[in-house]
């Protein structure tokens, strides 16, 4: 059983952090030890048995902290069970169908041998950082498209794969 799970996240506006917190909470309910931590602040994976890494999507790429995390911890990631997720689409598409990883994430998965991936809907709301973000919100195309029921059931699958108990 993999008891200590790192849920690392890369975020600009906080929505991916909240998804990571929700995932860590489900893993804890499943009897595992899990903490959600900003990807940029992780220096060493030695104390973790498994890793979940999530990044917000910006212009077709993972947030830079997620890309750096993969480069920095490449070796340790190949030696542990790893799950990736993205938070992005500002519409219901991620709840309706599986959205494949963006090409950079796909390449990282291939290099590391990661097979488990999911795209969750994103959130962009009033107060988001950046000119383009504000333009999207002002044009009425923002909103919160994170599906926490889907996030929790994905996290339950991760928990079960790691030997945790059924949580529902
Ligand atoms: C400038 C900008 C570019 C974005 N590009 C993408 C994209 O390429 N694909 C996508 O699915 N979502 C895109 N989004 C939506 C974000 O991924 C979404 O808001 C996500 O939840 C952000 O995560 P964060 O709050 O953790 O930073 C973009 C948002 C902004 C503001």
C-alpha cells in the first residue's frame, strides 16, 4: 500500500489548487496520507510513495510550475505511481467527454510512463490575474466549470489503485 501521496498543483488563479485539495481529501478519506502542495515548493519526492500532479492550462500548455516539476523530478517520477490532471476548459466539455492531454503533457506522460490522465473543467472569474483573463471574464465567457463529483470519483479510483479503502 502506498501510504504517503503527494498531490502537487500548478496554479495561477487558484482553481487547480482547490481541485488538488479535493483530491487529497478523498485520498485521506480512503485511509491514505495525502497532502496538496504547490508544485514549485516541492524539493524532494523521497518521502512520497505516489504522486498526483495537476496543472492549469494556459495557451495549450500546462502552467510552468507543472512543467518544471516534471523536469526536476523526472527520475523519481519514473519510480513511482503517478497520475496527471489538468484544469482548463471553460465550458461543460470536460464533463461530457474525455479530453486528451495537450501535446506537452502527452510527451511528459510518454517519457515517464504515466498512463493515468484526466482533464477537468476550469474556472475563471472576476479578479483573475492577467489582461486576457479579464477580457474573457468581461466578455461573459468565464465561470466555474469544475465538476467536483467527477473530481471526487476520479480521486476514489486513485485511492483504490493505491490500496486505499472504498470511500463511498
Ligand atoms: C490566458 C488564458 C489562457 C488559457 N488557455 C487555456 C487553454 O489553452 N486550454 C484550456 O483548456 N483552458 C485555458 N484557459 C482556462 C484556464 O485553464 C482555467 O481558467 C483554469 O482553471 C486555470 O487554472 P488556475 O486557476 O489553477 O490557474 C486559459 C485561461 C487564460 C486566462
